[in-house]
C-alpha cells in the first residue's frame, strides 16, 4: 500500500502548486471615439503565451465596431504585432500569410508584422482572431510582444474616415 500513501500526499501538494504557480497574463484594451450618429470602438485582446516546442505563441483578437444610427460604408481593423528579437528569429502573424525575420545580429531589434480585415457591405463590425508566433524561443526578449489595433470607419454621406487605436 505505499503507492496509495504517496498519491494521497501528492494530491494536496499538486493542488497548492496549481493555485500559487505564476500564470502568464492575458490582457485587453478598448478605446472609443464619438463619431456622427454614434461611437467607434477599437478592441484588442491578447491571450496567454504558449510554448509549443521551440516557439512562443500568443492568441489575439482585434476588432473595429461602430455603434450608432449612421450607415457604414466601410469598417476596418488594422493591426500590428511586434516583438523584440535577435539572430534572425522569425515573427509570423497567421492572418498576413507571411513572416518577417530579425537580421543576423546578436543585438535586439523590434520586428513588426501587420495585417488587416475590412468589411464593405454595411456591416458595423470588422473583427479578426488569430495568433502570432516567434521562433526560436531563445531569440525572443521576454515581455516585449505588443498588438496595436487601429479601428476605422467611413460613414455613408461623410467624406471623413474616423479612426481610434487600442493596444496590448
């Protein structure tokens, strides 16, 4: 019966480890702008980091949302994922279908990758959910990932395009 004793002792210990272990944070930001007939919102959400093999990955969601009485001609969300990397590490943003690399150098560089999503059929929201990945993990500087989102809306009968930013 010694195995049973070990299991009984391990369960409370593992529960304490799970409760008090530091967890990576997720974060969200929302900004709004008064526009004719309503408000434009820029929303950015970045999830927990994950370590799949030799990479660091973050899930994210960005959106532009118009709440109001105006008729939307075009609503768009443009976002940029950036990270500090070195030694030709690669940053990929799934939505852009390409990746960008740091130069072959031991010095840290901020590398940026951008993408966008636009709706042009009267919708009042444009949103996109995806992930960004840095490989290899050793060439990523911890806590330097940033997602910046620009929400923009063009209302019918108004020549101006309105925009506002959020970031995480």
